[in-house]
């Protein structure tokens, strides 16, 4: 089959590789659509610590079950599915507490084992979620990022009427902003690029700006940083009302540091909340996308064939694309 292979950090090949064979409990998915996300940029450069090389990346995907391994119902062949890429051991202390996303042996299809920038990918049958007939593969490939946002919003909590700030208007920021709006929050969005911030207005934000200072809302009950940039997090922290909460959603460099005032955290009862990937949120995300509560069609700006993976990656890296997908469906 054709696949994007990363032999080592910084090197991309679109090449012929062996078809995957399903192990017990697995199915082979014929890939239709795969999203390119910020994590892929880090993986390609070798900046995502859990990723081994060589690897086929690709963790946001949908397709059709082509064959099944031992112990899997053969009736699943032909089913159109979105796939939760999360892999966890089920045995460690965090897994036993129901927090598989914090598993001591956490992995993900496309991040730690071969993924979906390929014609076929082997995945556990249990990770497959049937898509309604009305859902397109392009929408199905958005379920994974939406499920990350659903987990984040559940961790943050939202009450009707809360003033909320989203830092970053990339695809993830625009998904988070939509979910917060649906939850009844009054949402402001900041992005350094004015055109990206403006897209948030179409998706329910009440105001946008290229900096916090440009906004008319002066104090926020909560802020979500989706950029991973410490400067943006500091600006968000500075815009919180007393009693406010900051969610760190964006992926910062492992060595990055954020300066905080312990006195302000104490005196103003500030809460800082992390959120990591997907946890019991995939089926909810699928429903939110299927019913249009989260509009993902508006986020998809570019589609490329597999052979143009490197071009697609560049378009995401340099900001030309909002969301880019690789299309393999015939
Ligand atoms: Zn992703
Ligand atoms: Zn575990």
C-alpha cells in the first residue's frame, strides 16, 4: 500500500510499504480522510517525545472497515467508522481509576504506533465508532479533535452566562469556542492573525481581537489557551477575574515555563486546569459533529491527495491552511 513513512525525524517519504495485518481484536480500516494537526508537525520534526521512528503518522481519521482479525465480528466489514486513536494498558493505577488518558503506558495510533496517513491502518475494533450515514468522512476525521475539546470543556466546566476567553483561533480554538458557546458562555476569541480571529465571529463568538487589550470585555470568568505559547497563557491569566480559571489546552514545549504569582493564585482563588487528549469523550464528540452542534465544515480549508503530504504539512505549518486533510476515498 501507499503510505507516508517517517524513517527518522525531519525526513518524509511517500512510499510503498507492506499492508498491515490485523492482530486478535483488531480490524483493518481502509482510510478515507485524515486530518493534519499541530501534533503532526511536532512528530515530523521529532519533537514529540513518545514517538518512535520509523513511523507512519496520522491520528485524526475516518474510513471503512475492510477486514477483521480473530475474535472480531466479521459483520463489521463495510462499516463506516471514526477511530479513537487512544491506546492505554487498562492495568496501571490511572487506568484503574478510569483515567486512561493518563496511563503510565499511554500511546496513540499515529503517535506511538503506525497511523492513518496510509491506505490501510490496523486498529483495535473497540476504538471504532460507527458514523451515521449522513456523516461524511471529512466530518468523521474531525471527531478526534472535537473529542479532545469535549474532554477539555468537561474539565473546565461552563455555566450559562460566564465570560470566557479563548486564546488562539486555529481549528482547535474554533472548536472549543463553539462548545463553550453551546454551553451558554459569552465567548471572546483572540488570535494574532486578524483574519483567523474574524472566523470566530461566524461561529458564535461575541467579539474577537488580535490581543486581549483590543477586547471590550475587561475580566473573564475563565480562559482557555489553545496556543501552547507561554506569552498567550500569561495574557490570559492577566485577564481573569478574581475566582477565575485558566485552562492549559495547547501543547507547550516540554522545557517552557510560565511565570505566575503565588500570591494572586491564593488571594484571587485562581484555578489552573490541564487537559490531555481524549477521555470517554469520543461518542459525545461524534454526536456533536453529526448533529451540527459543532460546525466542522467551516474549519476545513484545504484537501490534498496522499502523495502531496509534504505540501499539505507546509500549508499547516505556515498558516496558509486553517485545517488541511488528506483525502484517500475514491
Ligand atoms: Zn491531533
Ligand atoms: Zn494504564
